[in-house]
C-alpha cells in the first residue's frame, strides 16, 4: 500500500526517472528478503538438537514481537497520512538514488519482518499457516485494487489504527509462545535444576485444562473432541492443539497450560502494546 502511494505521487509529479528507481528498489528488496528467508530456513535446518531448536524458536519469536511493537510505533508516527508519505517521497527525489533507497529499506524492513512472522506462525499454528498466508495476500491485493485501480479513498489513520491493534494482540501472543518454547528448552534439555526444580510437574501453572485423553469420559460430548490416531488420544477442540485452540494459539498465543511467567509476560506485553497503540 505504501509503495502504491509513493508510485502515485511520482506519477502525478511526472518523475519518470524516479519511478524506475522505485521499481529497482522493489526488486532489490524482494530478492534480499527471499535470500534472508532461505538463510533463516537453512540455519533452522542445521539444528538437530530438539532443545536447542526450541531455544532458537523462543528467542526468535520474542525478537519478532519486538519488531511488531516497532511496526506499531512506526506506522503510527510515519504513515498516518498520505501527506506525510508525500513529504518523505519528495524529499527523497532530491538525490538521484533517494527513491531507490527509500523504497528498498521500506520493503526490506517489512520483508524481514514478514519472514520472521511466517517462520514463527508456522510453528505456532501449522494447521492454519497456509490459509492465513494466502488469505493475507488476497486481502492485500484487494485493498490495493480498491485504492489504486478503483481510486477509492481510504483513511490511512483509521486503517492503520485497526491493523496495529491486531498487531498488538498478535505480538503479545508471540511473546507468550516464545516463553513457552523457552520452557520446552529447559525441559527437553534437562536444565530443570538450573531453575531450582527437579521435574516439570513442579512448574507452576495458571491453569491446566482440557488435556488429551485416551478414552472419553462417559459424560463427555464427543462433538467437542477429535481423535488423533498418531497419538491415540482424543483432543478437545479448545485444547491448544485442537481445531479452535490451535487458531487461538496462532493468533493470541493461547495455551491450555501456561506457566506463570508466560502468563505475566503476556499481560505485560499486551499492556505495553496497548500503551503504544493509544499514545501514537
């Protein structure tokens, strides 16, 4: 959307040379983003130790959440109006390669964040990964069509206000899931003694509900359960591996048995995100 606005401004000002630099910046940033994606996937594939893999995923999710908070701040401060984008665009045309670097770093930042989002989302909610990915593309293309082909007016401030609120929820979920992965690192890597406990059963839980069962209780409604043949267990739809629970897990970081640190970090990060959202 932002690149489309820049293109429209340059076209209206008849700056054909800078339009060429715009497309060069787009192509260069896309290539760099794809290279980053393959590099990240290669690094992840080289890790054969499961506990180290969990550690990497946990750290990556927390770092990605930090990028999301930056996006919330950046969107609110820099692109809340078309006039602000026009001012930045015209300032960049003062230098021959100004538009190229403006576009390159704008897309590169979003490309890096998207790669990390996709990497984290695939781990958080694999069953909905491709659906969410392609649905996001369809919505983005549709919005671009309405704005730049149909010429519809969109209030950028309101639009980014809504999308940044959704980012607050998503970032908080990533923080929570990142902490959960760090717990998996401690458990699977036999590091429990380093936090002063001997078994994982000693880890404090805010709640521990809807655990998978080998046989359904007599009073249970089987419509709320799906059977996992690989594990030989019935999984409740609201469990974080169930149909509904896995969606909530991918979007808000829902967990059927969160530890206290995970829960407190979720509340704190959500409050911080709301603070940024409301202030800016």
